């Protein structure tokens, strides 16, 4: 696979973003199936970072691209990016993937249909301002289901919860640190405690505090400050700060600050060596960085070198280092410098030893070997390294009016270069967008939904092709199945034993051709740490239509449960019925039932204040973190995917006895859901609740998307 790394950053400079870019190159250098080219946005003038790029990667700077394409430009700007890349590919060949960092680059590439399917984006790392319109690249990327790489779990959660980005295509790849195990142990000054800062000179990186601190400890016999300075940032914007910085540089160079040393523009390898000789790292920032959800590469480098970072007391830093990390600083409490001096003089004490143990654990999370698979999964579309989806090239035609239940499957298949996927679109369950046909070379036709698409393809099957049909509950009771030529269908996928038996009884289909495959789930993504209070929170997904979902039955269960234990509450995730025309306006009896049940929620003392309604959304993986018990109160379901998702997330299930439920959920199915109340209370009170949740989660592992996808190509 040919991959281009394309970033807006200037690779002639040394800062956190260019070190990130260098480390991405090193990581991709470990993936032998990728042929990687680094496309630089600027002419390469200073090779200080480029010299560390693995030899197997090709480096092409803006000047070489200008010569090759014959286009006159000094640097790659977003305005002309697609024209330049089209000309480059016409000469050098097309890339299979572009790994892109930069909002402007992403926007123009996602707007171009020739590049859009090949883009993997890097998402910025700050919590977005919801008061402003979302950026164009995000809107375009979500619509195109463009894979994204983010640097932290909070960043992933933000993309899912705030922007409805599909969880399975948001990949967490924290800063990568390379450590070959051959570096000599650093020679530290045992007589003095050394505090090191490494990075750009930016007012908001707390450099004003650091200057004040350096002047205060200039004559301290036990303390020393070491600065490894990168570029100056926003000199014209902050003239007073840089005047103070210039005066500080002069004082250091002329020896007036004896315990301070400052170097500028040193090679990255030398900078890392200097960093490793320190005891503590200055990683404080001004408050404007408190909403950043991107893990600093420098922090990870310090941890890997065994240098204890002193950090802002933020949610991200607490998530990474723990609530009890002793070197978290509340910057609004005043006199930062005095508190820093106290921290520096804790070297060798209990807090310092505890911090050293913690940073070793943090560093282990960011090893290159550990993260190679994560980046590879984002680039390829799958992790690779395991059993291939197919042993020979495949050409599949998907015929459907609605692929909504196949999106993760399609993302996975499109990531495999051995599989060619085409789609035949049907406008409705009965009408194709264009006359249906089977293109030359297709070996498998996959009809998602057994509607008119399955009728046509079963009656027009081309010799030598395989026909696979997937039937859901929706069409099982309509007239489509009776018109399908089942003898031409090689494999029928149904979602439960109930529908298998129904198809055998009604249509005489050979049971050997029927494969029970409940709707897949993203098992790995659902396995997330529970939120406080989740063990007493019931969840219900979907309440429409009334006669199908039976919201009233779920409320009966909640009322009976709260009569015995008022700690429990219910969270409902659903579109409200008045927002669905055919539910609210076309059936007066249905509407009346909903009116009554909502009146009950407000007036029943056992329910009032105990039911919360969450809007529908795709971020189910995050939503399930707050749920301890998942309900299915329906009269009928196909396989009730939300129950399977809830169980994968470690939720205790309570399922009404709808047709087919027992074959899927066995011991958790009840003719009267209220019979489960003792088990629900006992489960919530278990001392080993985490272990019990893990057991429930493991029972759903066989329904993971990867299992489904592999089994499909074995039909």
C-alpha cells in the first residue's frame, strides 16, 4: 500500500508538532507493507529532523514537487493542493492513502471526490467551542466516514459525543516515543535538583513564570534550571513578554544567572539527552490550554526518560497520571513559583518516588511497538497481522435500499485491498435507482434486506456467481420473501433462530443454507470504563412505535424496582414520538397511549424524577458507560442489537420474552420482567461487580464486527 504523509507543519522547525510528525514517520517505518512518502509543505532547508526519518521512507519537499510537476510554487498551500497532487500522481503514480494533518488541507481534500475515499485525518486536540459552527473538514469527514486519528481517549469521546463521529473509525494513537534500549543511563547531578524545559518560547507555555522562577533560584545552591529553546512564537503579538525573554537570554549568556543554562536550535537527539539529565520537567501551561485534549509529545518524552513532569491540574492530566499524582498544580491558587520550589526540593522523598513509579507506567503506554497496530489500523482500515479476510481477490456487489446496518462492515471491507466492493442502490424497497445488473467480474451478490432486490437477483442470477441475502424482521412478514427464488440463493443470513425456523416452515428453505448471524456489534469499542452511578442506572434504547417497543412495560418494571430499592433510575435514549410523523399524526390510538405514559412519568411518585430522556445519537459506546442494566421491553424484535451492545458494555440484561429472545439471551429472558428484580438489585450490590460485568461482556464477543465480516466471506 502506497501511503503519503502530508502535514501543514514546517519540518525545518523543531516543536511538538514537528516531533510528532517525525515520530509518525518512524512508526510507519516499522510497517513493512506500507510504502511511505513524506510530502513536506515547505522546501527543506534545515535537515535536522529529516536526518532522523527512516531510510525506507522517501522525503519529497515542496521544491522537488514544484520541479516534478512543473508548477511554480514555493510551498504547498491549501488553495492549490489538489491541483499539485493530481499533477504529482500523474507523474509518480497514485497513493492509496493520504495521512493528513491540518484543517485547511483536510477540507480541500475531502471536498474533492478523487481524494476523499483515500484520506485518513489527524484531528486537532482541543475541546471544540460549541458556540461556533463546526469546521468544514469535520462536517465533510463525518459524511464521508473518513477515518480519524486522535491522541487521547478524551479526544475520541469528544468526537463521538459532540460531533456524532462513528466510534469505530476514530483511532487513538497517542504520542509515540522511540526507545531502543541502548541509550546510556543519564548522568544526573546528585548535588542539585534540575528542572528542564524543552520546547518553543511561547508566553502561554508558562515561560513568564519560568523566567521569574529562574531569577528566584539563581543563587540557590541546590537548584538548577535548564532550558532547551525552540522557535519564538508570536513575538509581535506579545512584545512585553519577549522583551523580558530577550533580557533573560542576555543575563544567562553573560553569566548573571549562575544556576541557569539555555541552548537554542540543538538537534533533537541532543535535546533528548539534555532532557534525560533533569529530575523534573516544566510542563505547566496558562489556563487557555486547560481544554486541550491532546497529549503532549514532550510530556511523554520526559516520562520515557524518567523525568518527572510538573503539570496543570486538568482532567486530561488526571486521566493519564491519576488523581493522586503529587505534581499537579492548580495555577489559579497564586504564587506558582513558590510552590514549584517546594516541589523541586521534594526530590528523593516519598512523593517523588511515587511519581517515578507512575511515569514509568505512563511511558509504557506509549511505546512504538504498542502503538504500531493502532496507526496501521487507521491507515489500512484494519489492524492486519492476523488471518486475512480472503485468500484470493474478491469482487462483491451490494444491492440495497438502505445500508445503515452495514456501515461498519463496509468500512472494514473497503480497507482490504483484496476486496473490490460495488454498490447497486435501490431508491426504495421496490424500486432501483437504475436498472439492476451484475457487472462483469462480480463473484458475489449481497442483497441487504430481502426485498425486491432479492427478488430480482434471485430471478436473474448470473452463472458462476454466489447470491447471499440477509433478512431482517422488517421484511419477514411482507410479501417479498414469498416471491424470492430461494433455490437460487446460496446463503440466507437471519438474525435469530426464530427467523431461521420461520423461513424453513414457510418457504421450505434448506436449513443448511440458513446462517444465524445476529446484527454485529463493535465489541472492542463498547468495552469502556463505567461512570460513577452506573450500577443503579437502567437503560432503554428506543420507544417507537408504542405497540412494538412497549415503553409502558419498562415503566412497570422501574416502578416495581423502585418500590423495593429507590436508588435505581431509568435513562431512555430515543427519538421522541412527536418527532415521527407516522407515529404521532397517523394513529390517534398510538398517540393517546404515548400521552398517557408520559403523564404517568410525571405523576407517578415512583417514577417522577427517576426517568431521564437522552436524544438519539450514534455515540452508543460512550452512552453505555453510564448504564448498569439494559432493558428490552418489546413485544417483538429481530435480535435487539442494543441489548447485545449493552451486554458487551458490561450491562446486566433484563429481556421480555418476545419471539426469539430465549435463543439469544437465555437466562436473562422473563415472561414477567419484574421477576428479575432480585437479580438486578443483587448484581448492583455485588462486591465483584467488575468481574461479573466482564463475564457478561465476554459472552458477546462472538458477535463482534470482525467475526461477522470474516464469516461472511466464508459463506
